[in-house]
C-alpha cells in the first residue's frame, strides 16, 4: 500500500491543477474504509461462531438425552394428520367409521387434520405424495388399495409417518392396521343361515338361500366372503350362498340392482360389504321387505326392522390408535396392529333394533347361538379360514 502511494507522489506534484491527487486520495480513503468494515464483519462472525459452538456443547451435556428433549418440544406443537379415503365420507360404513376415529382424536388431542376424499383412483397416489411433500406428521391411507402406493413412496419420505388401514406395508415408517374380518363374517354367515330357516318371520321363504354383495373383487373382500361361507356351512351345509361384486364402492344404484336380483332368486337375507354401494343393498332390503346385514359400523337403525345385525369392523378404533401413537411418541413403525373378535375389534351388534321391530317373533336362539360361537372363536375352538395369502401372522 505504501509503495503504491510513493509511486504516485510525482504525479501529485505535477498535477495539482487537474486534481489527480484529490481523486487518488479519495480512492485510498474509500479502500481503507471498506477494508476496515470487512474486518469488523469477519470478527463478529467469528465471535458468533464461537458462541454457537460453546452453547451447542453445553446443550449436549445438559441431561444426557437430547432426543427426549426434542420429543418434548414436538409434543408441544400441533401434530398434523392427513387421512386419504379411497372414496367419500357419508358412506355410513368404512369411511365414516374411520372418520369417527378422527373425530375422537381431535376431541382428545390438539391436532390438525386434513381429510381428502377421492373421486377417481388416480387421485390416490397424487394425494399421498402431496400430503407427504407438505410435511404432515402422519399420512393415513384408509384402504387396502393404498398398499402399492404407500409401499412405493414411504421410503422417499423417511421423516413422515404413514399408516395403512386394512392391509400391511412392511416399511420402517409405516404402521399397518388389519382386521380379522373373516371372523366377523363367520358370525354373520352363521346368523344368516339361522335366519333363513325362520319361516315364521315375515317374508322368510322355505328355501335355504342367503346372499352376499361386495364392492370390488379385492383380497380383503374375498376374506370377508371366505368367513361368511364358512359360518353358513357351519350351521347348515345345505345353505346356498349367492355372491355378487359391484365392481365399485361408490354406486348405490348398482348395489340395489344386484341385491334385488338376489332377492328374486330366493335369498331372504343379504350381507352388505360394499361401503357407499352398500346403501343401495340396504335400501333394496327395505323395498323388497326382505332383510340385510350391515357392515363396518352399526347400520341396524338405517332401516329398522330390515337389518338383522351389522358386522362391526372397528376402523374407528384402529384409526384412533394410530393417531394416539404419534401424539404420544409411541408410533410403531414397521409393526402391525391386529384387531379381531378376541380383542373386541370385530363382532356383531346385539340385534336390539331388530328385536324391537319383530317383538315376540324375534328369534332369540340366533342371538344365543352367536354369543356361543363368539366365545368359541375367542377360545380358539373354532378356527376361521382366511382367504389364501391374506392371513397376517
């Protein structure tokens, strides 16, 4: 720097008139000022870095458990939950049952919930990826139809917790909830086989024919059907079971059409396993003055006197338990929550609505037999078959 100034001294002597000296002096004043300010900033940054390192070191040695401290902090923030349905709410069945679990969790915990309904199957993957990308703490796929989607994308979002209802995805950040619907359907099939023999009940014919109408032909529904057929056969091997699939969970008119066809073929009672499509099945029972069995939640009161019982599949409990596990930092990634007759996750209603409607004509022996069979399933005396490849150990 000094050498540079010495070099320009001759110019300063020769050029006072054209102000070269003034310009050069101004240049070096600015240079020194900028240099000084840069040094000050560097010193400040170095000091801040030193303080950061000091306090970070102290934090690590504070309690010897930094992770638990982090959990306490996240526990104070609002947990964000996204649940994605394969269809719509208002089905009075599977989706509404899950929503009951959501509502219970919202009452008990300070959580934020986003519910997405799906108009078409192409929405499923889009919704799952969108919710994971937005950083939701928990993303729930409320159908076995999300299996491949969650299996594909869960590894891409290792910090997001996923849950799937009705099947299993074996990933470390996915909790699966499954149900022994075959056990509940066994009881429903037994009840139907007993009911079709009760010719003293209005509009029950002498033929031993019962029906079953499902939504889509997928493994979980085949598991329902396996149990239903076994239960009917357990009561009477001569019982005939009519079977139809609507190919959709969202077409009540199709459900009604298939049910009316089965009633015309002699069925006295039909089990509904079709979500929103099932609303048409139940309506067909009422219009035909025949009978039906509800599914997932208590549907007995939808058309009192026409629905013998409902197979309860506690999707509400499964959904609630998943959310609870996240809020309480007990999420079981890679684990399977199994719900069955033994632990109360599956069963039939108490038939009280039908009992009230039929009065003295209500066949009490059916209810007594179902109570007996329930205990035999719990004890293991009765082993209910599963659809091949669907059993989760």
